[in-house]
């Protein structure tokens, strides 16, 4: 299976496909909760969203966060 990986920041044009995939992945009761922090991935943290694309279609996404580590 050949696919390409980008950050959402690099391919902001795919934001609607990523959001659609994200919405289909979670049960309705979780989509209507009060967790507003997810919107920051789309608004401010696009460089931490990995997008997997195949044949011009988003097939997966990974929402990551930066982590500060001192090496120990």
C-alpha cells in the first residue's frame, strides 16, 4: 500500500477531509461532549496532526502533541 504522509500544516487544504474522518471515528455521544481542546488541533496545532493520503483521499490521521523531555 503506497501512501503519503504530511502534516496538516503542510496540507491545510485537507482539513475538511481530516475533520470528516475524525467525526466518523468517534461515537455520537463523544462528539457532543464539552471537550473543546480538540478544536486547537485544527486552529493552532496543525503542525502536530499527521495526515495519511492515498490517491488524493485522506485514509488516516494522527493527532500528536509536543513533549518536552530532559533525556532521563
